[in-house]
C-alpha cells in the first residue's frame, strides 16, 4: 500500500474546493445543464492549456535555468584561470622544449574568430608536448602548485562546474599531479624512472589545461569582450605580455 504523501493531500484539497464551488453554483443558479456545458467547454481547451504549461512554459523555464547555469559556470572557469590556470601554463612553459611552436600557434589577436579557435583546438590534439623535466623544475612546480591545492579542491564542490566533464577531468588530473608531488619529500633523490612518471603526469595536465584554456578564451571572445581584452594581454604564450594599454 502506497504511503499517503503531501502531494496526495494537495490533490484532495483541490478536488474538495472544486466540489464546494460546483455545489455553490448549483445552489445559487440551479442550472445543471449550463454547468455541464461550461465543464465540457473547459475540457475542450484543457489539452491546449496542458501543452502551454507542460511544454512551452517548461521549455522557457529550462532555457532560463540553463542560461543562468552557464553564467555561473563561466564565472567559476574565469576564476580558475585568473587564479591558477594561466599562471600554471606560464610556469610549465619554462620546461617545454618546443615552446616556440606553441607560441606561434597560440599567440592570439583581436582577429581570431570561432573558425580560428576551432582549427587551433584540432591542431593541439596532434601536437607532441616535449618537456625537459629536472629535479630543479620539479621542486619549482611542486612549490607553486602546492599553494593552490586548497583552491583546486574548492572547485569540486561546485555542482554546476562538475557538469562539464572535460573540465572536471582536467581538475582531477591537476589534483593528481599535486598529490603525486607532495608525496615526494626528497625531489633530488628520485630515480630517472620516477621523474619520467612525473613528466607524463605533467604532460597530461598540460595538454588538458591548454585545451580548456582555448575553450575559455573562445568563450570570452564571444560573450565577454572586456574580459577577453585583459586575457589577451596576459596570454601565457605571448612574448610581450603587457597589461598596460598604451596610447596609439
């Protein structure tokens, strides 16, 4: 036997109210024929009302909710790259052997459009990132990323952000790299095999991070031109980063 719920109570109350008004109508006007006519007239338009409420209105509300959710996601993603992402890319760029190739590919300007972003994104999937990782560079990376660990963890508590699988996977890879580095207290005593393992972790997070950065920059160009302007001036792949806008 199903449990009587609050929803069942609401249904009974509404039916009871309808019955009361119907009884009052008959008591006052004594016209059952006209009441029946009006009842069937309402039933004629009921499917249309259901269509309007269930489909059209529901779609409007869902679209509005989706738009608000995307705005929240964009705010959080912008916060990630402002606080962690862009600086991490710039930090890891110091250990890339083929950084010039990436700098040429990812040196953006105001003329970039969606087609350009999409083509560059596809090109990145075929690039082989070549890192020169040494104990000194591992120590620098560990010190820099360990300071950001709490901030990275905080992103996992955002339900809207976790709907983006690619960004969530990047966060997990990011957290994994930090965790791996923190478990190694003696960086200078690591064997070559372990350094190679850490290099592969760095390559993985770097590739995911750059791809998410491209998506982030494309979104800024489309929707937030003022944020795009600043992000363009602090592009980690540009040799001449200058936030100051000079007079032309």
